[in-house]
């Protein structure tokens, strides 16, 4: 059975949960991690036994590890769940990259997300496509149920909001997003400290990765498409791991005239010769999630991704062709 659930209903459920597993998608970003930490802290404050589960084994992006509790996150295979356990899946558009059989063991699976292509895989779904971040949906849940947001929870919610809005710069930066930021600041979120942790503490290895991506960059389609790629050797030379690629694509996207930016990076923990593609549309005139869908991926209109087998040359050629027909 699947159905919709309201913010107030989720808040009411939270007060009576017996056990929770709190999870997000593979390669979690600031929103996914902000979500799991905020909900885990809320569970802790409510005295509910819980754990955080993050699929995959790659290290978590270092810029978010200041958030409390991530060091205790379970990795690898999904933990076994019982009928008394509720799985909370956050900021995750499809269950494809989660262990679907494992999820079925839970008493209920609550899918809380803001991606427009969410497959409604939960037994209960709370989808808000207007929400700037999934942490905004959590914020609305907590507010609707008068669940107290302490300074640590406010900080985690703010991390999701600031990263998914590109520091309050993307078109999803609504008045509601600014109002939420103001409320979180009043509740104790230290915005300068968050900015310092996320944006001003970059590992040298990540800077070297960005340098390599810029060196490699190609402009196609009269400068409308910027593409670059990173191989396993590039990661080794930079001393970087996969988690350090978040944000690399921003350096390609910011160039004047670029309407689509694309980065292909070899998966280090996947099959050899498999690439993770990231796509960004600068002005929204092209739905990059439609491009990602062609390779089994998805995402938002202006930010999407996929995983595909190489060779790299074929993927690059396909990208230029696919984007070219849409520009
Ligand atoms: P990124 O390029 O930062 O990895 O991802 C950008 C957006 O696309 C995120 O919203 C992310 O959830 C989505 N995305 C990335 N990779 C995939 C994928 O393989 N499948 C789907 N469905 N969405 C993806
Ligand atoms: Mn998100």
C-alpha cells in the first residue's frame, strides 16, 4: 500500500515511533546529510532508538563531517529491520540504489523528498516539489508538530538549505527558503561557522582535482556546453577520493555563455571503467534530468546525474549529441 502523508501526520508518527532507521541516497550531498543528522537528533531528543544508514562505502564528503553523529552512520549493506522499525528515506528520488528487499522488511517506509521525478516508492510519501531542500520539508514537519528544534538540529537543517540553494543563489531560493533561514538562525544555527566548514575549509586534494578538471575542460556547441572528466589516475595523483567531487562542476558552470555543464568521473568503488555523470543547466532552458534519464539516472531540471559504462569517448560523444539536440 502506498499513500500520501501530511507534515502533521509525520510529526505525530515521530512522537510514537518505537525504532527508526534514517537513511539517504548513495553519494550523499549536504541536503541528504543535513536531513539524516537533523532527524537523528530529533529522534535522540524524543528518546527513540534509531540509527543512520548511508549506502555505499565511499568516505563521506569531509566538509559535512562536522555534523554530529555521522561517524556512527552504518555503511555497506542495509541493516536488518523488523516490523516495529520505520525506515525514513530522505532526499532520495528512487529506491533503485537502496536495497529494496531490505526496505520491505521495515514496518513502514516513509519517503520524504523534493525531487520532481520521485517514484513514490514509500509505503507513505511526503513529496513537496516546491521545497528548496529536503531539509525544508523536515523543518515544516517539525514546525507543524511543535517538535522543538534545538541549535544542533537548526544547524543540520541549515546545511541542507544553504547547499541545495547554492548559498541562496539558485532559482529555488524562494521567500520561504529565506524565512526558514532566518528562523533557523534565531534557533541557533551559526551561519558563519557553517559557511566556513563547507566552503572555506577545502582539502588541497580537492583543489588539485578542480585544477585537473579545468585543465581538461572542453567547450562545445558554441560555448554552450562545458564538459570535463576525471579518471581514476587523476584521483590518485591528486590524493583525492570520490567524495571530493561535489562542487567540482560549479567551476565549469560559472563560465559566461555556458548553458549546460557536464562532468564525467570514473567510479572508484564501482565497476572498472564505469562513470558517474553530473549535469547542470545554468538557465533552466534545458531539462538535464531528461538527458540523465536516457542513461538510467535522474534528478532535478537543473541538476541531474547518472552512472554509465564507458568508454569515456563514447559518453562524451553522446553528451555533445544529446545536449546539442536540446540547446
Ligand atoms: P550530482 O551531480 O550532484 O551527483 O547530482 C545532482 C542531482 O541529480 C541530485 O539531485 C541527485 O540526487 C541526482 N542524481 C545524481 N545521480 C543520480 C542517479 O544516478 N540517479 C538519479 N535518479 N538521480 C541522480
Ligand atoms: Mn536535495
